[in-house]
């Protein structure tokens, strides 16, 4: 087995890209958590604020449009990456 950068080849799989979509905040929950209804369906996900939004004290309220990223492995949770307004 060849060694690449100190690790055996095939040890680390490439990370799948997150799914980006847009939605609307429908509920504000405790601990910077939000319920977000996605635009492309009636699907509602649980979202949390990304680190850069938290660092810059970006506030979100009900009816705000947001851009979210979701893992292809868990479609019920999302990371809020941008406030659209």
C-alpha cells in the first residue's frame, strides 16, 4: 500500500460536497437553533448558525430568507451560511 503525505492510500475518503439550498426561518429556538422551511419542498429542517455568522453577531428572525448547507447523509439538519434578508 503506497504512503501519501504520511498516510496509507485509501485511508481517507474524499468528503462529499454539502447540498446548498434556500429557505425561510419559521421558528426561532433556544441556543441559536432555527426551524427552516426549504423553498424546493414542504420539508422543514433544524438549522444552526455557522461560525462566521456567530462571530459577526448576525441576527435572524422569523420570515428571514437564508441560504443553508445540508449534508447528504443527514437531510434533517442544516447549517445557515448566509442571511438573504
